[in-house]
C-alpha cells in the first residue's frame, strides 16, 4: 500500500507520519516513540480508538516489511530508528502522494520541535516557514539562536519581516550580518529598500555584488537601475547575474533585450532561464513569438511552459488556439487545466462551452469555478441562471460576486432587482447590497 493511503490502516498511517516528519525538516532517523505519538492523527477520528489499531509495534513491523518483493515503505536504520525513503518524499514533491495536498499535522510539528537539537533547528524552521507555519518557524529559529546559529538568526529575521515587525527583523538580520552571513546582508538590504532607504540598500547590494559575486544582489541592482531608467546599468547587472546562472536575471535580461530589438539574444536568454527551471520564461517567449506573428513558435513555447507546470500558459495557449479557430484543441487545453483544479481554466472552459451552445456543461464549470471563489465565474453563472429562469439563485451569485469586488455583478444584480420590482429608478443602484435581507435569502 502506498504511503498516504491510510484510511483505516494504522501501518500506512505510521508511514505517512514518517513522511511528514521529513517534510517538516526533521531529517534524522525517527525513534519509534515519536511515530507512536502521532500516527493516530493520520487515521479517521472514528478509527483512532478501534481495538485493531492499538498494537503499534505490529503495525510498525508491517510498515517496515517488503510487500510483493518491493522495498519497504519505512526503512529500518537500527532496532529503534526508522526513516521514510527518498522516493516517498519525491512523491509528495511532485504531487502524486495524497499527502502533497495536505498540511503537516500539528502533532508532527510539536514532536519535532520537542526532540530537535542544534543540528535540526534551522531545517525545521525553514520547513515551517515554507509551509506557512510562522509560529513554528519562530520557535525553531529561536532555539537555534540560543545555540548561536547565524542561519537561525537570519531565519528569525525573515519571519519577523513577514510578521510586519521590522524593528525585530532588522535587529536579528544585523546580528546575522555581523557574523558574516551574506544572505542576512541581502535580506537586510531588502528591508531597507522596502522601507525607503534606497541609499543604504544600494550600498549593501553593491558590496555583495562586487565583493562576493552574489547574483541576487546583482539582480536587485538591475531592478534599482530600471526604476531610475538607467538602462545601461540595468543591462550590466542583469547580464552579470545571468552569466552566473541566476534564472530571474536571465528572464529580465531577455525582456530588456527584446525591448531593445535584439530578439535573437532575448530568445537565447528566455530559453536558458526556462532550462534553469523558470517555466514562465517560455510563456514570455511565446508572447514574443505572437507579437511577431509566429503562431507556430508561440504555440510550441506556450505548450512547453504549460507542461513544465506554469499554469497561466494554459490560458495563453487556449486563447491562441481559439484565435486560430482550433476550438476543439482549445477546449482540450482548458479542460485539462480545469480538471487539474486551475480555476481560470475552468472559467475559460465555461466561456468556450457557453459560446458553442453547451450550456449545461458551461454551468457545471461556472459553478465549480464560482464555488472555488472566482468572482467572474459567479457573475457569469448568475447571468446563465437568470437566462434559464432561476432568478433566485442568480441573485445570490450576483450578490456574492459583488461582495468579492465584481462591479458588473452589482449592476447585474441591480437590474434584476428592478425587473423584479424591488427597487425603483430613484433608488441608488447599490442600495440593497448589504441590507439584512441579503444575509438570509
């Protein structure tokens, strides 16, 4: 059984707990006691106290056993130490594991914090920061700061930046900078820049760029130059960072070169950025191809970007195909994105289906996108429902879209109110928007 398929299976729950410890940045072998404290969190509530699920040692043995000749899902380090193998972690990264879409359990964070030592404070804090658990990250980094770890000082500074406490952020970043941590100097410069102290930020970026060949600092010097229309300096810094292998600088250099009319070199840098992991760069190249009337080149670029995981390329490719009259292919592109959960693709698919007369299918996708929070889909669903005579539900969707900031939906709702005789022409079009009646209808 694959890790993550833990419904009613305590052995699989143990495996999932082990995977989550690694996702949480705890890379050391796990003691059985750690797993025993959290594995029931991965079982349905109704199954946690079932008698069959109480024998932890038996279920642990199952998790460590080879099944059908395959390797076990939990590797044994010694008689009381275990680790989730790399291939299970990879499955969560690429999204093929059910755990990939689930948050790490609070119990895992709690136990990991409790048993961590100096060698794991930073990795635990960094993982917590990545997963949006700022309070956990702060606690982990503070433990590392107590051990005089400069990386934890830097991490704590970053956490306080995100919490909006720039005084504490600056304090910890300065301490980390004083210990020679380049990342801290860079982060401190970013704090200064965002606070309006561009001169001090520029000095730090310049020192990092010239003395340490630090590509992110070069990138930011290019951005500063762009803000002041210093095109030569902008290109200088982007090019230096790009040649040192910094993908964002490659992308920005390509934009600048294309703007200057050097499309051949721009294309080269877009492709290098894409090859270096920046999937959106190929979509940007697709726009360049479209601007030059090269639909075939644009299609290939958008397709490559889409398959590399850059979701906005789905819309760009679909719209290109629609403009070419390849409606069936455009529908297939939108549908693939919609099925994968990309809400803008759901909206575009519904628009396309509505335009081809497949109103029932359009309603299905409008509804899914609306339920996922798209104001545009809410408004379009309201129009469709009103056209079909379902004025009551149409009004609810117009109201919900309006409250989400969709002005056209407010107008549509107002016109519906007028047609239903609820307001007259002397009333403001927005007046019924937040009346108590709307909360209960």
